[in-house]
């Protein structure tokens, strides 16, 4: 009987242990489910954060030449099924042809130059399947074995297209006159100096026209600055109509414009100045404003046998423009005095 009781006690003890073991397994299972859920939620948050920030995580197994990208890779490369997996060459095929050498050079420097660290960073353009071009900044960290041989690289890719677009807009704004849309003085001088170097090397002649809008102060004082702004905008339109796209047209001051005419002769420049006057006349004839546009023009010629700087050409054309303006003002004043004397004589005769 005692042996039977002992057997019951042992069975009861084993049953208790089994129940405790099952409870522990159940607790671990719940913890595992909870952990899996937490991990899943964390991964979802990470994916959301990466998508919001236009970022992606990538890994490159250098030994097998296998690249792995996450599911949000379609945010960068366009529609794909699941994760992007391919070789480094596959990745290069998605990069803009002009930027592939830049990426290859950056990767090569990271792999070969151990003393410079194991960090990789480069900016490049990506062509999506629909033809859209996006800018990307790639950052990576290289891992090596004990012998220093490259094993794998992991990193981040950041879509910086909006940043690049804003950067380009700022750069363009710093080089373009806001009112007329023409180049500003800074851009004109830079492009002009570049064109003169080419002309000097190629033995070509250039012409620089310094153009002043007559009477802008009078327009502003008599009709308001809004009308003055319109006069400047219409002047820019006439210049675009007169000159070629290859010519450099700029507003370099308040009422001052400059045009660098490429590949021309003295005779060709005379034709252009005549065309400019004809276009001004045609504009005035069809205009409805209470004033007419008038330009004073000075022309400087670039001789490749005796090269000068763009500043010197601008100063020479400026001086010639003021000579024309003085002659024009003298003519206007003499006409006004003659007209007044004529009227006084008539009045005296009466």
C-alpha cells in the first residue's frame, strides 16, 4: 500500500511539473508572439520612417556580389516585385550613364584605400522605368576580415531630388534678373569672359552691344514704377526677338542691358542694330501705352588679334552708348528751343 501511495505521489508530482512546464511553454509562446508582434510593429515603423524620409537600407555581399534592397526600393527605382536583389552591375544599370563612373570611382576608393577609412559616400542620378530622373545620396560602411579583405558593405540611400531642385532654383535665381528673366550682370560677365576665351582661341570676332532704355526715370515719375517695370520687360522681349539664342543677353543695371553677339562681323553688327531699331519701331506702332520705347546703343568689337577682357569691352561700349545718348539729348533740346523760338516769333509778329 505504501508503494502504491508513493507511486501516486510521484505521478502527482510529475503531473504538477508537467503542468508547470506546459504553463512555462505557454508563457514563452505568448512572449514569443508578443515579441514577434513588437518586432513586426518596429519593422513597420522603420519602413514608414524610411518611406517618409525617402530613404532605403541596402546591403552588398562583396564575396558573392549580391546586393539586397528592402521593399521600399520602389520608392527609388520604381515598381519591383518584393525586394530588389541583383549584382553590383545590375545596380549600375539603373544609374544615369553620366554618373556611373562617379559611383564606380567612389566604391573603388573605399575598397582599395584602407588607410582612408571604410566609409563610402557619393551623389548620383537614377533613371526610373518611366524615364523619371531622381537624385540619390548613397552612404555606406565597409566591413573587412582580419586580413583586411572587403567582405560586405551596408548603407543608406537618400532621395535628395527636392534638395537638388531647390539648390538649382537658388543657383538660377542668383544668375537671372528676376524682373526680365534675362541673365544678370554677374552671369553676363562670367559667360562673356568664357566666350572671349573661345573667340581668342578660335580666332573669331565678337560684338558687345551696350543698350540703355531712354527715359526710364521719366516713365517712372510720370506713369509710376509699374509702368517702368513693364517698359523693362518689353525691352527684354524686344531683345529676345532681335538676337539669337546663342547670343548672351543680360540686364546689367537698372535701365542698362548688354548683348554679346557671337561669331559676327562689323557689317553683321550693323544689320543687328538696324533690326533692333526696326523691332522697336514695330513695337511702338502696335503699342497702346502713353509713351514710346527708345534705346541708346554703343557697340564694341572684339578682335582676336588684340584680345581684351569682358570688362574692357563693356566699358568701351558703355562710353560709346553715352556719346549717342548725349547727341540724342542735344538734338531733342535744340528741337525744343527752335520750336519755342518759332512760336515766340509768331507770337511777336501777331
